[in-house]
């Protein structure tokens, strides 16, 4: 796989098939359970990546994955750690490797399966894939270049809100989220946002 936009080249493990989704490469096997994911990250150093270990690797409606062991440095530009959690109600376990690119950022490689099916094989696949991966300077696609030129020097603003009231017990809640991003002409950006929420019952109100 040679992805010029991401600036990465890698060979999937033998027998594993891949497809590219929105911001992720997903690999699976016809007979081996589990999956391998490759996702970009923006960490500037291994120290920054290690500090982010308390944040979810994945969080969605179908489950959550968290780093569950101490991260170990396995190469000058790589950290590896175990992870665990649940996907669609099934306990899951795997290995995650953070690889830094010499051009900034890098990728996270996750290889795992259900806790019942997990073995050292998945840790080996994640680490071997990381060691065989090479980087090049990313090349923006024409679509990205077009949006880059269109958005530089502009302000983007996002506002959403919601709430509901229970007519039976008189409880109510409301919330709002506001975020502003300033896209500078030199390619830098500044962003700020705030969240506000309140909930009320017959006995009082909290904000």
C-alpha cells in the first residue's frame, strides 16, 4: 500500500485484506478473527503520545477501547502498549503501536480481537507492521489543495444545542456547544469552544 496523501507505505500481513475508509485503513482475514487498524495521529513526540494514554483509543456507540498497560518504547520512533475494552458487547483485547513520522505526526496501528481469541500473534503483527512501515512527505490531493486555498484566512463557527422536557415528572435538560476556529493564511489555526448544560427537576436545578 502506497498512500501519497498520508505519506506512508506498508505491506499488510500475508493473507490480510485491506480497505481504506474515512481516516482509517481497516484490515481483516478470511479465517483469522479480529482486525488491524491504521489511523493517523498528530503527536509531536513519544512523550506526548505517552501522556495521551489515558484517552480512549476508540469511542463510539458500539464500544470503547483504552490503553490497559504501560507503554514501552520499542524503537526510537515507536511506543507499544496493550489495550482492552469492549466492542458490540464483546470484551476485546489487542496491541497498539504509535509510530512517529519524520515529517510530523504519524500513525497508530491497532491489532486485536475478542479477549477469548487473543494471542501473542496480534501483538507481533502490530509491531512487525510498524517496523516495516516507511514514511514520505505527504502530498495533498487536488481536493485538499482546493479546500486549503478556499479556507485560509477564514473563520469557521459551529453552534449546536438541544434539550428535552419530561411532562410526567417535570424534569428538563438543555445544552449548547459553540466552537470557533480561525484559519490563518500561513496555514496555522487557533480554535476555542465552550459547552454549557443544565438539568432541572421538581426539587432544584443544576448547571
